[in-house]
């Protein structure tokens, strides 16, 4: 679990797993729907079927990255404030 906030981290990681499942399901169902017609169309439609899940994965990864960046900035701010207070003494 990458996020320090337990409930939010659990929810985001759960949704990330669901998004990857949608990628897999979308790609497989699209592929087998068009497999009988042409293999090239089946591959193209499998990529198209995986796109909504990939967008969800991208959004959730962005949320995780921004929360990690915010936590790191808070640590840096605390350290800089301590450094300034030591220099002012």
C-alpha cells in the first residue's frame, strides 16, 4: 500500500484493481467478439475495448502520485521550517 492514509489508500488500491480488471475484460471480450471476422480487426478492437479501463488506471495513478507528492512536500516544509528556526537562534 503506497498511501499512508489507510482507508483512502485501501479504496484507491481497490479501485485500481477494478480498473485493471476492466482493462482485461474489455480487451478479451472485444477481441473474441471480432475474432471470427478478422484477426487484425480483433486486435484493434481489443485495444479500443481496453481504453476505458486504461483511462481509469491513469486517473487513479495520478491521484496516488499527487497524494505522495503532497506528503513529501509536507515533510520538506517541516524540515525547512526547523532549519529556519535553527538559523534564527
